């Protein structure tokens, strides 16, 4: 009887370990699939990197592909190849702004990006950004709100949007304002 109980306990322990291991693997697999879908990785190598490198926290936009530098911003502005959205509050925007920036406060961003093209143009007097546009840039004062704006935009499918991490503070300093 003791031997039977011991065997049963070993079987149950093995089943428990197997179940826990399966849950951990499936959770990890689901996280990887979600990350792959979120980032729309086009190659197997990119998927492999998800397994083999430490990944940023969900929604982290610190990777260099998401960030526009001051010099890149200047080039985009001079080429008129930018859709620049200032996510600061209207009073901050009025106090000083980057040329051609459109003010959409962070609290209104999600609903604004969901507007129809006609309604967006009517509200902001510019063409609405397209989900595949690679010239969408968000900025704020110092990069925190623009990173949040970028996360909102990415969740809505604007996968190529970026943010100017230096923000208006860096812009004003560089421009001597």
C-alpha cells in the first residue's frame, strides 16, 4: 500500500511539474507571438531574436528605430517630409512650437487618430496620417508623453510612427530659443 501511494505521489508530482512547465511554455509562446504580431517582424531571424535576446517591457519605445534625432527632424522638416504631432497641452503649444507641428494633446490622441479622413482634416486642417506612413513623428516637451503617444499610435496600427525623444526642450535649445 505504501509503495502504491509513493508511486501515485510520484505520478501526481510528475503531472504537476509537466502541467506547470506546459503553462510556462505556452505563456512564453503567447508572449512571443503577441510581440511578433505587435512588431510585425518580417523574417525568421527577427523572431529568433525575440527568443534569444532580452526584450524591452511591453510598449517600450526606446529602440532606435522608434526615435527621431534633432538632425533627422531638421532634415524631415526641410524636405517637408513629416507629419509632426505635438502632444503637449494647448497652452504649452502656444508658448512655443516646432514649425509645422499640429497640436493634438495626448489625452485626445487616440480618438483623434480614429477619426475619418474627412473629420481629421476638418478638425486639424491637415491630411490624416495613414497607418503605413513612415513620416509620422510625435513630440512633447521632453520625450515622455511622445513615447506614450507612440504606444497609442502603434496599438492603433501606425506601426512605422516614431517620436522625437529630445522634445521641444531640445529643439528650443538647439535653435537658440
